[in-house]
C-alpha cells in the first residue's frame, strides 16, 4: 500500500488538506488525534505522564490541561524529551495498528512534526508537504486562534525551517491560493496517488 506522510508548519493547511483527502474516502491516520486519545481520561499515556510530571494539572472533568503541559516542556529540552519518550512509541504503535487494518490503494498519515522528530521514514512511501509563506501561516493561525503574534512566532521558531521541510518533500501542495485552488490541487494529487497505489496492489 502507498503510505503518504502529510506534514507542514503550523497553519500551513494540514488539517484542511487531510479533510479533503478524507472526503474522497481516503483513510487518514492523524497522529495529533492519536496523541489526544492517548492522553484522554483512561488513555494509555495519561498515567505515565502523571507519574513523570507530578505538577501536571487535570481539569475538573479529568482531562489533561494540555496548555499547561505544553508550557512545562516548551522551554525545557529534558522535560520535552521525557514527554516524547512517553508519547512517541505509543503513537507509533497505534499508527501501525491502524495501518494494518486499512485496505485502500493509499493512506495518509498526518504527522505535524515529521521532519523535526523523524521516526516514520520506514513506514512512508512519500512525504507530502503543505507549504505557504510564513506570513500567511501567521495570518491564518491568528485568525483561527486567540494566540498573539509573539506566541505564533515562538511556535514557528520551534519548528523546522520552511526550507528544511521542503527539502524532505517528495510532493508539495502549495497553499497560497483560495480553498478552491487547494481543492483542485488535492484532487490532482489524489488521482496520482490512486494510480501509484493501484500499481502496488496484488
Ligand atoms: P494546520 O493544520 O496546518 O495547522 P489548518 O488546515 O488548520 O492548518 O489551516 C489553518 C487555518 O487557515 C484554518 O483556519 C484554515 O481554515 C485556514 N486555511 C487553510 N487553507 C486556507 C486557504 N487556502 N484559504 C483560506 N484559509 C485557509
């Protein structure tokens, strides 16, 4: 099966693009969603996180205060390493479990920090980068969230550079136009991936 790793910087349009593939009936595995499920009440990683981060706060409904946890690891490489050591292997296992159940010419795995963290190279047939200039990323993130310009800039600074991300790409979806343009581009890629995926089928 053809396995596409979909990545891109914050606000580049990853979710928008993965929704477009999903609407076409393509199976989409979302590592962010898996991370949220693993850290939900009763989730497999929540106990491990509470053991490692004893100051971590739960909301009244038992859900993790993800913003607080993000704040705890943002400027602390060792804490971040600890959190990643809890999450990454579990996310990877769940991705493998879901992949094994999928029957389709191709499948999309959304991995926001693919270039930063690596670890999926062996599973992926191709890397698809959703790309737009940083100024546009900034505008889109600020329009959709309450983050300030400085906060968005800090997230972007912690992510890999646009150039490095693009250098890892087999395919690039340029998301500088309207949503209609993006949709047409996604359809073009979809046809290509279907063809490549069908050729791999027994
Ligand atoms: P990501 O998942 O990479 O963070 P999103 O897909 O959530 O990015 O896109 C960021 C924001 O920009 C969302 O509010 C989305 O609706 C909007 N957006 C994405 N692509 C376009 C586009 N081509 N035109 C206008 N708005 C867009």
